[in-house]
C-alpha cells in the first residue's frame, strides 16, 4: 500500500525477459523502511534506467547482444509501467542511458562494440529515430579489460553545451558537441593507464566533475570549463582505505544535492566511501567507509528525504541509509529488500 510519506524508485536488474526485470519499490521517508510494490517483465538485462519526471516516462536499456532501449509510461498514481516504445540501439552490450537536458534526445552507450547512439525523443517521451551513431576505436593498458574501446556512460553537462563519455577500455574521457542531434568530436582527455573511467557526477555548481575509475579504484577530480569544453585533472584519490590492498573495482559516484559530500561504491571491499568536498577548490578528502549492506554494490542513488539506497548485485540486497544532513555520514537504517541481481536504483523524484 502506498503512503503519503513514501518516496518511490525503480530497480533495474540482470535477468531474462520471462521474469520481472524492473521493480517498483517504496521507501518510508521517516524510517527508511522499504517495500516492493510491483514488477515488470518483458525486458532482458534492464541494467540502467533513467526517469523523465515531466512526461512520467522510464527509459531502460536491455543489455544484450542486439541491445534495445525501452520507454515505459508510468501511471501517475500507481507508478506501474506500460510499454510506450521499443527501439534497437544498433549496438551490443548497451549499458547506459541518459537524456539531453532539453528533453529532445536520448543517449546510449554500447560497452561491447564501442558504439554510442543518439535518438530523437518524440512529444510525450516516446523514443524516435536514430540521429547519430559514432564508434570508439582504441585500447588501454590491460589486455584482460582494455583490449578494445568500452564506452561505459554518457551524460550531458549542466550547461547544455557538451556531452561527456567515459570510455573504460581506452582510458579516455571524451567531450562531444551535440549539433542538431549529431555528436561532433570536441576534445579527448587521457587518464593514467589502467584507470578504466566508468561513471561521472557533476558538482551542483557546474565547476567540477568527478569520475570514478573502475580498474584502479580511484576518483578523479576535474575542473570543468564550460565555455571551452575542457577538463583539467586536479586530483586522483583512492576509493579504498589506506591500509586495504585487495581485488576491488569502483562502480558508481554521486555528489550530494548540497554539494558538500561525494560518495563512491567499491565492489570487492563492498563499501560506500564518503568524501568531503572543499567548496573552494573542489578537492576531496575521504572521511568514512560503510558496508554497502550486501555484496558487489554496482549502483546507488540518493532519494528525497535524505536517504541513500544501494543495489548489491551478487546477493540481491537493496539497503537504505539515512544521510546526516550536517556531516554527510551514512547511517544504516537496518532495512533491506531482496530482488534478483539488482544493478540500478532510479528515483521517481530527484532528491
């Protein structure tokens, strides 16, 4: 049963199209207790989600050999999903989806074949025709993970000027201009060999960009020049405590809405690290690590009411944390819910 004090989020998972691949859940904004409300089948490996609040449309990628992107209409009262449109991405292993800030275009990245696809969005949020496809070509240091290009995420900047793509395989962050639906190469920033850039988060001020690097378990701080579309590396900082040496990969990164804290997840150490952000320089200082509440925290998100929710892929647990508004510290609520192989948390409302 839905309550007024609840906030809602969708969960993307690895799974077959015969089972529920996307779940709807609610979190009580007083206690952090969660409950599952609904499930949606008919999509294989719904590994990344993006919700359009204006049109009440959920976008989901189907990460498989012949990948798809599916747009769902969300019922305004029940939040239950119904298919609005379904389109092939013309790429393999599509693992990320996001929208341009004017709502005109949808972006996807193909991890397996290096392709980045841009779609026009129709009135009402349905996915329209492909307007641009580009393909990354290159490699990085590691033969096991970087023998070819692997674009992992794509985001438009807060100023609606440039599109940023993290390529894990090439150790590059690529900036593009979006011109009438076409991606035009603008600039390429190379990271230290073997970094494996994965996801990014912009600071609310737009001055800084933070990138989590999967392969060397670091976060990179960049100064962002929105005028010329350039990134200047300011800092590389580990996601692990100083005394910890272990097999680990970085997964996701988020800045708190207040702009004073940053969080990143560790798969292997199975933790979420909290950094304080120097609001004059953008630089980071690690202050705390908490258990992710399960095994292999691939993704997490911040929900309205000051809660962080983590998705632990390998033991199926979703865990909630209260964020201390003064210190940014994560305090476990003790509540979890369980779904098979959860890999994305997508709020219905922004925090």
